[in-house]
């Protein structure tokens, strides 16, 4: 489980937004891209981490599959590793 913190600045006030992330698809740094397979009729997907330089998280995914958070996730805290 990963936690992301965003800070928004508006009119001199700041807001800290915390969201618990249980899979990569919920993360704003996760990019889902097509991952075509010429031997398969189904349109597979791959999950990439923008925070880690578009590193591949997992490939050959179906749209309904969960993308587990990898051990190398840059948003994991030391406590969670």
C-alpha cells in the first residue's frame, strides 16, 4: 500500500491531500498504454510508472486486471518496504 501526498496552493492557503493507493491503476503516476499482441485478438495493456521514468510495471494486462504495486515503487515509504 502506497500513500501519495499532493499540496495545492490557492490564494495563500495550502491543502494536503492524502490518498491511499492499493493498486497502480489508482495512482496518478501510472500510465496505461496499449500492449498489442499479434497472436491475440484481445487488446492488452501495459502499465508504466511516469514517476520512475516510464518504467514498465507490468505488461500483457487485461483492462479488468489489478496492477499490484511493485517493490521498487517510488511512492512507497521506508516503513512499507
